[in-house]
């Protein structure tokens, strides 16, 4: 009976501890690479979202000017006039500045919150 148990143990095959540790280290390195790659993708997405927000407000301001002959004083006016869709972009998503002129001009730049938060 002992000989059968001993023979069964000699025929067992499996992974050694060293082999398992090597696999775990390789998986850890790959996981680290993926984490750093994903963080770069999200920061680029945030930057592009901010650019889109600025562009949307700029176009809405110019459309308001084309229809009314003057720039809207705030983004709230653009929203109430139907040039920006509710829920309106918060006033802090972008910096909306109208220069009186002459000639009058509109400057829209990234703000500090919302899609443009640092």
C-alpha cells in the first residue's frame, strides 16, 4: 500500500513555486503597464471635452451675435435664448468675455470646473 502511494506521488506533475512566482511577476508588470496607459487616455479625453465645450459656447455666442447684432453678456442668456441646450453649461466651465469694442468681440477660454477642471 505504501508503495502505491509513493508511486502515485512520483507520477504527479505540477508547477513549482518558482514557476508560479515568475507568472505572478509577469502579470504584475503587465497590469502596471495597463494602468499607466489608461491614465493617459483619460487625461486626453478630458482635454478634448474641454475643447469641445469651448467651441460649443463660441459657436453659440457667434450665432447669438448673427441673430441679434450684439453678443450675449453671459452663457445664461445664450441658454435662455435657445442657443445652448439645457442643462446649460455652467458659467465656470468656460470663461465667457465680451469686449465692448468697437468692434465688439467675444473670447471663450477654458474655465476651472466642469469639463475644464484641472
